[in-house]
C-alpha cells in the first residue's frame, strides 16, 4: 500500500476511536453537567432575592445586561435580578445581581469566570461584593475605581477583575435607573 | 521498582527534567490547585502511557506526534467532562488549567521518551512515578508561594468536620509578600528550589 495512504488511514482510525469515546463520555456526563448548572443558577437566584420571588428570565440584548428576572412581592414588581457580563483578566465574566427599583444594588454573585485562583477568583467570595451593595441609587454611585473605595486594601491585587466586576454592576444600576433601557 | 521511584527525585519532571513549567507555575498560587492539577495530570499520564505503549507498533514513526496529541487531548477532555459532572467544585476552582494539561510537556515527553519504546506495565509504573513526582513538586512550590504570598494554606474543605479548607498563618496573613503569588514569585521559588536541588546533587556526585 502507498505509505501516505497507509498513514492517513491509521491516523483517521485513531481519530475515529477517540471521537467515539468522547461522544460516549459526553452523552454520559451531559445531563449531570446541565443539572449542576441549573441548580447553581437556581441557588444563586434564591440567594439574590431579599424579599419576594424571582420570575422567569426575560432575555435582553444590551452590551452588559443579557437577561432580567423580575422580583415580585405580593403581586407588585419590587426590583430586578440582572444577568450581567463583564470583562476580567481571564476573559468574559458572568454576574448575577439584584437591584431595587431605584437602582440600589442589593446583592451580587460572580458566576462563570476564568480569573486567576488566589487573585481575581477572590471576587467569588461573599465579602468581595459587600463594598458595592447598598450603592447605585441617586447620588451614591457604585465605585468603579479602587480610589473611590473607602478601604482600597480590601481588594489588593487583581485590578482588572475589580474594574470588570464594578463596571458591570454600575452598568446594571444605570440600566434600572434609566427605566430598564 | 526503579521505574516507579525515579520520577520522584532522580528524574523529577519539574526540577530535573524541567518539563511542563508553564502550567505548573501558573497553578501554584494555592496548595489545593497544586494537588488538583497534579492528580489530574497523573490520570492523563497513566491513560496516555498505557494507550501509547499498546499502540506503539501500530503508529508509524512519521505520524507519531499527531497521533499522541489526539490520544492525550481525548483523555484530557474526558477528565474535564468527568470532573465537571462529578466534582464540580474542583472543576470550578481549576478552571482553564484542566484544559492546559493537553499542552503539558511532561505527558508528550513521557509518551515520546518512554511509553513508545517500553511495555505496558513499565509504562504504567513510569507514569505513576512521574505523576507523584510532579504532584509533590507542585505542592512544594504552592506551599511556599501561598504561605509567603497570601499567609494561608488552602486545602479541600471538609464540611462534616466544619473545616473551611483554609488555614491562616498568624503574622503572615496580615502582611503577606504579595509578589510570591504573582508570576515573578513563581519564577523566584522555582529558581531557588532548582538551585538547592542542584547543590545537593553536586555534593552527592563528589
């Protein structure tokens, strides 16, 4: 047999076996992975609602706001949970944040991200978001530079992550205050 | 036995063979990442060594590198999917580093230098030894970097014992040398450890 044809067939065979194996593992793990993601989202939504319940997702096509979940309490909408995207050191970061109708940030969680463990990944911790919560209403903007923080040391290192998170949260607040536009 | 123990010190993949440094230095900001990355790499190393040792007579020399890459990339993807499905917490904390195992030179290096010319059993022993040596080296680098750079030692949380996974070192946690967790610190620690090991080996040689 032509040696080039022989090598091509052998390589193609190895690739097909690998593809079959990967397809099998994927079909086995995909439902588990989807279930983890669903539980993670549900837990985050439950955690973000201070009072009331979060409704169904309403997709948005803004540059930062990608979806909103109305929070209703006794039939009236009292605020929104926004799905936001920001840009961090390791690429895109996904955030979920709840706001009251005047744009005040109630709670925020950093979801999917590729930040550096030990540095930017610290933004996943609950304490990280505390410096932003309660701000975002008229005359009390969300700080978007470390210089505007009361305790800048709290975020030592990882300036890019800080800027990405804070800008996304500030944009979410603006979105609410500007009448959900 | 020699096959099993040589990876731990005499042919240590990080300090002696100096293979796979990029992902190693990138993940060693926390001890837990060092353990996760080390064990993940060992899994891929064992699987790829077995497969390549079995296929060594089937793969012609001209196409051995692309064939090895297909085998290694497949095992890394399998590991990534299994971790996402069954240990999502570890998968989230290692993030992009799992995919980086594909380009870890240790795996391709052992396939090329060892598994392609040895039997299955010897290749498994080689992979286990190299895997243990790699994991221990990562843990050592991470231990120095994290304790000096952040003042903490991060391990796996054990919920039943109420252990959060983080041990704080008094004195260091309030005033850590931040540079140690950055890339420069990684190179510094690596350089000093390599120098120390060279010194020990030199003395032995005399």
